[in-house]
């Protein structure tokens, strides 16, 4: 795959890059190793000051960063600017809290003994990142990693190279020493070789199942820590006691977020029989009101999909679901306009074994299911091979607690959509991957939790 910026709204090739060669990869790895030897010993306050400055730059330049994201991958400008602001929030969170998270925990200290637990950085961490949140996916890895004393190598998706270089420049301008954060413009084929290099300590990937298997295999072969976030088919459950106005409004936002191209976007709408006939028509009407078009225009709700292949895949999934028994309630076919556009779509009467139930739909397509009870809703939600996030609408506290207990996912959100937040761990179970990003849990994914016990040392 070429390393190139292609505007998905216009299909214009903006800029093409050459992949760096093996010699340059080696030089960057050596630079990272030298940077780690220095960076790990810097006071945590100094490391966190870089993150604080990065937050200031992100806020000051969020319009420019937003336009770059929009032209490279198609999200609306408003959502891109929000992403830049969220990155600033994430950097500021770790600038403030990072010191506390790596502070040694004293277990015993008296005249004869000193016993403590330390949280020391692992070293050079390779991040293999996707295009759909081209800044946030990187920041949510990099901010805690750098605060902990690690250094970062970014292998970004091949269609967002300018975002990758902008992020490298961001950290340079924020004061990060040479080699602490570097972008690698390489093809996917180079990833295994980089993981194998003895200077790389660990790897994190957000992406497809196939990419996750390849990275996990390479990391396992070389006995290196890995973290995987591999997407999801998140359920959105609506129960009889739900506030339907709030449920409909949130359902549309949860399905259309990022043009429908989000791992934690709601994809399977599981609706209790008692409210199905009231919820679905309102949901369909609200999806139809979304404006599709130029993502740089302020009144656009849904921009293009990332490329032609994404449109082909989504249209095929819809067609197969219809052949398997689903009904198109709105949308369902690509739009005949320049750019890679697919309309907001709702599929009703979706069989439990249809493509829309089994596979992740990466675009603004909602699959709606009717269920007779809470138990049936949970069973259907858990039938997916994925387990990233789950949302449910109910005003019954007992139902909410059952959902929180029994839904098989990395997060359960009641009367709200699934979101990532620096304060809370983020990740999934089953084929959604393993490990956690964000919060203190995410920071400690890439540290050596070291036991230190000293006797009679004065």
C-alpha cells in the first residue's frame, strides 16, 4: 500500500511519500535507544512538562490539526477539532497525574528494612496505529508512555502520513529531546522486523484482527509485551423503561460518530419488544435527517468513508445481510457522488446469524434486533465474537446492575454512549483484544513493576 494522503471527499491525491529504507529504520532505532537511556532518568516532572506544552500547542492549533485530519481521512472538521481538543485533555491529564502514577509504593520502611514497589519504564515502545482517529489513538498511547519514561516509535496507517509527521513535530516543539518520539514512514511489511529488533521492548496495536494476529505472533516469538485493541461490534440496548427521546438521540450519535468509523461506535441496536415499534421509526427518521457531504462544511453530519475499499466492503455486508433476511429501512446503497460516501443506513429484522450481526460494520450502518426480555438482550449482545464496549438505556437500577455485571465487554455505559476518557481504562475482551490503555492501568501496561527489598543498609 502506498504511503499517501488521498482526500476521501474529493479522491484527490494530496501528497505521496517514499517509505524509509532499512538503513534509516536502523538509525531511528538507534536514536530511540539513546534517547531512552537519557529520558528514563529525567525527573518525572520534566517529562510531564513536555506533555503540558503539547496540550497547549494542540489547543492553540486545533483548527489546523483538525483540517489536516479531515483532508487525510474524511471526518467532519468539527469532530476533528474536537479530537485535537481531546488530545490536549489527554496530555494535560498525564502531565498532572503521571507523577503520582509512577511514584514508588512503600510497603515497609523502618530502621532495618526498606521495601517498595517501583514502576520503571520498559524502553522503546512501537505503536502501530490506525487512521480513524489519527491523533487521539496516538496520544492515548504516547502520553502515558512518555510520562512513564518510555520512548515512542510510531508506525501510523499508510493513508495518514501527514498526521504522523505532525505528531512528531508536535512533540519536538513541546520540548521532547531528539529520539523520544519518532514517526516511521514504513510499509506494514517492516513491522515484524522492527518488533524483532533487540532495541524494541514492547508493541501496541490498534487495528484489524488480522493485523493483531500478526503483531501478537511477532511479539510472542520474540517474548515481548504486546497490547491489542482490535475493534468491536458494540451493542446498544433499549429496554422498556428507557427514556426514548434520549435513547434515539444518543443512538444516532453513537452510530454516526466519526462517519460510523469507530471501534466503539454502536453497531447492533437491541430493542425490547415493548418499545421496538416506538423506537425504530424515530431512529430511522433521525438517521435520515443527517446531512451527508463535504466534511469541511459546518452543516455536514456525516463525511466520506476512508476509501473506495471501505465503501465496497460496507455495501457488500449490507447486501449479504439482506440476502440473509434483513430489511433495509433506509439507505443501503452507495451515493452517486464524487468521493467515498455511504448514506446513514438502518437494517431491520436482522437475523442473529446475518453478516450485520457477526461482523463489524465500519460505516454508518445500524443493525436493529427485536428481543423479548432483558436476558435475551444480554444473550444477543454477548453472542458477538467482539467485546469492546456496550451501552444500554434503562431507568431501572436493578436492570442496570445486571447489565453491568453480565455484559461481556471492556466497558458498560448506562444511559449514555460508549466513549474513551483518560481517567478510565480502555480496552476489550474476546476478539477485541487484550490489555488496557488510559488511566493509571494503561500507563502501567508498559512499565516494569519491580520489587525492591533492602535489609540493613543504614
